[in-house]
C-alpha cells in the first residue's frame, strides 16, 4: 500500500512498503532555486536512508531545472555517495522533455558514483513497471 511520506510545492515522496518501492515525483519546477534543489536532494537522501527501498522510481516528467556541472558534482558527493548505503537494487528515472534538464540528469548518473547504481531511463512511468519487477 502506498503512503505519502513527504510533499512540498516541487516534489512528492510515496513509499510502498509491500513492493519496497520509493517514488519521487517532481511537479512543476518553475521557480525552483539551487538552494531549494539542494534541500530537496538532502531530504530525498534522508528518506532513502530511512526507508531503504529495494526500488526507486524518480519521475522527472515535469522536471525542468537545469543542473549545472558544479551542482551535479555536489549531488554525487553529498547525496549519491550516501545513497549507496541504502543499497537500492534498481533506480528507474523517467525522462523530461526539457532537453537541458534531461542532459544534466543523465550526466549525474554518468559520473563515477552514479555508475555504481543499476539505473535506467524511461519515457514514462508505465514503462518502468516491467523493469522494476525483473
């Protein structure tokens, strides 16, 4: 059963204990500042470490915030390095239609720490379901 565990104006976290699935769903990110993004990433990390899901779905469909290289490095060093201790088996990400935002998301997962995870990008949430079950 899914349970909403966090929400603000930019993102919602839902955890399904039975499926051991955490879903991070980005809403409209217009008006998102770097400080907001860092705070959200810190909160994502906190909840990932608390719930230790086997599977993580990050829905970036509405994500339009371009992540500059310095911020990408910060995500890797401050967040993804900690995500390893939660040991999610699979991380599924939906793609955004915003090209610059999408490229910056992909670059995060191409960094050395990001490559340590089993990560796959999908066009939409529906495509994710089969992959998470395999």
